[in-house]
């Protein structure tokens, strides 16, 4: 059972869905997550969160942003994560209820594993010709983390509708 309510999902999913799709697409295409997408996700939470959450919860969710941003900066500093990935994860963090952290990590693990496998299969297949200029096809060992990060956020926000 998730702490995320259907009401919260109704408010947040319509904003997060197109932003998440854009982030995943752009990261696969150019291996970059544009700042405009990060700002859009953060501004969407800032506005919609006022309607979706009790005010105290709304304010506490900004702590999620700060904690994830600090962790992301540290991971970026050691080369484990791109700066865009860290910023996107931080902007997505307020959408997540703290009580759902364990469930979210399992969801992220599944999205990361399936995203990696699917990306590598498509990269090695004739389907690659559909978008031959994507930077992620020729990025060597690097992987567009925007794909599983965005998929995790979208699926998390969609889960109340599937239960």
C-alpha cells in the first residue's frame, strides 16, 4: 500500500508525464537532461503541491529535494551520475512520499534494469535505424539515466490508478 493518494496522483501525474517523456527522450537522443525540464518539474510541484498536499506536508517535501540534491552532487562529484540526472532526481523528489521510499527504490531498480536491457537490445538491433543519430547509441558504456529516472517517477505516480 502506497502513502501516495489517488488525489495526489491526479494532481501530479498530468504534469510529470509529459516532462518525464521529454526527459527520457532527450537523454536518449542527446545524453543530456535540459535544465528547462528540471525547472518545469520543480515549478509544477511548487504550484500543484499547494492543491494536492496539506501545507505542512507540502513544505516537508522540499526537504526531499535538498537531501536528493546533496546526494546527487556527491555522486556527480565521484563520476557516478551526470549532473542532469542529479538535478532531475532532486526535482522529482518532492513528488515522492517519504513513507514510499522503499517501494520507490524497488520500482527504480526494476526501471533501471529493464531500461538498461531494452536500451542495449534496441541499440544492437535494426530498430536503431529508426533514430540513427541518437547519442546514446554511440556513448559506449554510458547509459541515459533519464530513461529509468523518468520511468520511475511516471510509474510511481500512476500506481494509485492501477491498484
